[in-house]
């Protein structure tokens, strides 16, 4: 019997690779995305086509509204930082940080997992080539998993829930190499914080900069289309 | 300067008492309720009137839809258990358990707290007179608090978030006595899982049974109106 897993899917490079890894590991993927009041819904379009292409058993887009609270360049009227160097990105937590976002996303994943009797949750967080988000670190994930196993009926009854973070220690180049080896079509994905549409990334935000660096280091062509020409300085 | 606190408010007896305790402790309360696809919205009517009466700085009702996942008598087409004795209630986790509900609620509270620079969150969970919910136990709250302090920018920057559970070790009678001493008007609250309207509880679900027992043990009149006459057996 195939085991079920809930896979958090944003439609970006990382979560799409995570989905491919979950499938490779033999899990039947139940994909979960969020319409959370983000600046653009391009990522939801990408998530839907990735889920279909990768054969998700089910794809749920949960509507939650984090604009209620604001506090982030992704959920409020705060500009997305552009054309920052890697050094600048290394300086603290950026304006694109959404308070408690992964905590909220994982909590919905935990709820769905319990309802469908899945004991595995996949999330594509990355602690190396990351943008300084606290909720992408291994110590956060470990503490989350410990909490999750005390939170649910399944946990009380002795079924352990496991949070899988297959990308957590990989560089962006390694993620792209792994996904490419698994046949991921990265033209379906978008990583941009401020895209023009699902098929046109800005090319200047931190996420675009990190993605472009990753493809360059992997020596692979990035099939994404960019509005601004890739900057050599970022590579 | 008064400190801000996010108070989870369902409009029931426990969360209303918790709000009164937070105010007594000197906090400015930011009340958070959820329209989560529950069977009835009577509790949201009660939450709104309690927030107003108690002088909440702000009251946010966050729309999230846990019917997406179902799995509970409160969010799916599963009957609410009625006329159960306290012994029956003690036998395991009931059908009214909503998978990961408090985990989700606390995650939104954490997000809001970070945005408004509040370091305190109040939740009216109770581990004594409870209905067998795993996410009402002290070990869950401790693990949640530990996770929360690793999840946020505030936590990374050294600000500790505290989850307050003033009712956790109190009996229902003690909760009612404390709230009454603080001037809580319990006629504004509803505790019922299956109410007829905001001012008429069923009188037969576990929540009504526990509330009636609490008032009887405290020797105080319950100002709530009940559709079914209180059962002596439950007291």
C-alpha cells in the first residue's frame, strides 16, 4: 500500500522539487496550497499545473487571509526589495518575511494529514540558500514536529507524524540538479516574489536572484522567462 | 505602557473568562476569533458582543475553512454526541475533536502578535474538565511555546512569546467563580456545540453538560437559556 503524504506546494522551484522527491520515495501526494492574500496568484496557477503534471491524488487550495494582519511585503503595501546582492540578502530578515507563515501552513497540513490518516508531511524549506526566514531552520522544524505529535488524536494514539524537509541542507544548485534528475519541468514553476504573470518573473527580487544563481551554478538553463535581464553580479 | 496581548476568543465561558483574566493582569486585549466552517455562527455573535463589552482594542474574525478537510462533528456531517454522562465523556477523544484546531488557532495568534509587537497570547484551554482534546494539555502548550519562539523574527531577535493558559488546571466551577469575581456576564456567552441560536443552547451536548455541572458545583445560577431541561444526572 502506498503511504499518503501531505506536500506543501507553492508552485515554486523548491516545493515542486520536494513533491518530486516525495513521489520518488513512494508517497501518494496530497498537495496543499494557500490563497493567503499574497501579492499575486501566479504561484497558485503554477501550483495547480504542477500538481496536475505530477499526478497529485488531490490538490487543495486553502483560502486564508493573512492580509488581516499584514506586516510583510508579500501581504501588505510594503515594497518587495529588488536588485539586492547576496551580501545584502545575508543581512537579517527581509521585508518579504510573512509572520508565522510556515507555522500556519504546517498547521493546516497537520489537520489534513490527520483527517486522511497520513503520517508524513513534506515542506520544501531550505536553510542554506534561504532569504533569512526563521521558520526555514532545522531547529524550527524539529520543534514543530515535537509539538505536532502532542497536538493530535493520532499523536496521542501513538502514530508519529514526520515533517520531511528533503531540501533543508541543499544549495539551490543541488536542488535544481536533483529535480532535473527526477524529471521536473521547471518551466512550470515560478519562484518570483513579484511576477508579471505565471510565466513572467521580475528577475530582480531575492527569489529570482537566488534561482538564477542556482541554475548558473548547476550549469543548467533556467526555462523561466524574466522581465528584467538576469544580472551577472548576482551569479 | 500597557502590554498588548492576543486573546483567542470563541465567545464561550472559558475564553471569556480568559479575556477577563488577561485584562485583570493589565494587558490590552486584541481578540481573535475564527469563522472556520463551524456548524453554527452563534459563537461568533457571542464573541463579538463579549469583545465589545470587555473593551477589546480590536476584534478580528479570521475566515478559514476547516470544512475543506472535515473530520469532525463540528466541521463535517457527523452528529454531535448528546446526553453523554461524564463517564462516557472520559472515554477517549470525542467526535467533536477538530484535527489540529488549537494548533491552527495559535498559529494565527502568533502571526498577529508578531505584527502588533505583542509578546503574550492567551488561550482558555482546560485540562481538567475537558472533553478529551489532545491540544488542551499542558505538554502541548509547552511544546507549542517552544516552537513559537523558534518560528518568528521576534523570537530570533530575542523577544520571547509566552502562551498563557490561566484556566488549564482549574475545574469548571473554579473558572466560573473566578470569572464571576471579575464581573464577567456569562449571559453573553455560549458554550454549546449545537445551539439553536446565540441565546439558546441545546442543553444536551458535552459542552452544555460540563457547563451545567460547573455552575451547579459553584452554587451559581447559569444565566444561559437551554432548549432541553438540564439533566440532574449530569450534575
